[in-house]
C-alpha cells in the first residue's frame, strides 16, 4: 500500500499515487494532493471530455484544454461536462 494523502478531490485521506501522473509542477501538485481513486475519477472525466468534444489528444490545443480542465477538476471549481452532455 502506498503513502496516504489528503485527497483534494475526495475530501478525505486515501492511498496516494505511486509516481507523478503528469509532468511539471501540475504533476507534482497532483502527486502530493490526489489519491489513486481521485486520479481514476479524473481519467473517467477526461475520457468523457475527449469523446464529447471529439478531441485528438495529440493536438496541442486539445492538450492545453485538457490540462486546464485537469487543474480545474482538482484545484479549481471543478471541470464541467459539455452543456448538452447526457450521461448514460
């Protein structure tokens, strides 16, 4: 079992990530403040964003958008689904 972190997404203590999941300062902040469960929630949300906005993850603009949404998801007011998104 990994180190415990006070997860900013779950708002409780949970098992931390094994390594930074993203490069740079944002990756370091996520590693220090997000649990494995919180990261898994982001991956699901990111998949929805990729699909709903039909983003190409190789496109630099799409990557910038996703990074911005990731920061909002964990450290801002939250990342929202597109206005016309209907969960199944």
